[in-house]
C-alpha cells in the first residue's frame, strides 16, 4: 500500500496566490518525476488547502514538501515577486539547483504538450 504524506496548513491560511503557486509546483514536480521514470515506490503527497495529491518517488516527495513549506512561509508575501526574481531566495543551494532543473525539464515537456498556460507562471 502506498504511504501518504501531508503538508499541514489551515485552509483559510492559504491565499489565492499561494494556492496557484502550490498547484503549479506540484504539477511540475509530478511531470518531472514521471518523465525521469523515478522507479522507487511512490508516495502520495497531500497538498494543503484541498489542492489534491501528487504521486511521487520519495526524493521528489521530499522536494515538493520543501517547496510547499517555503511557499507557505514566504517572507515576502506582501510584495511576492516570482521566486525567479526574488532578492532573498529562501531555498538552500541544493534545492535551488533542483528546482531549476525541475522547472526547466517539466517546462519543456509541458510546452511540447501544448500547455503554454503553465509557462506564463514559471516560478524559477
Ligand atoms: S524564493 Fe523568495 S519569493 Fe520565493 S518563496 Fe522564497 S522568499 Fe518567497
Ligand atoms: Zn521522482
């Protein structure tokens, strides 16, 4: 049986922009994990605020949980730049390199599938 891992946040504490970004990063990580054929047994990552679940290998599951926690705790929420253009960059070096790899890989995949809508929202 697959395990489930959730990210705890109160529904009312998650604003519209956070939801949009969390939905987006979840999609990009899922496309990356499936495309790279990460074979380890998958975990269901339960996103906060009723944003659904993503089926991921343990490494991608851990990455997504990190990214969601960062997004929920963004210290620049009031001005919220795109993470790509952020003056702080709250991710550590390893996760920052990883998110770039994921966004670039999945961005290309989604573009090939004609999902140009995602590209307008590139996070990194
Ligand atoms: S990278 Fe910058 S904008 Fe993105 S979550 Fe971290 S502090 Fe906020
Ligand atoms: Zn994976």
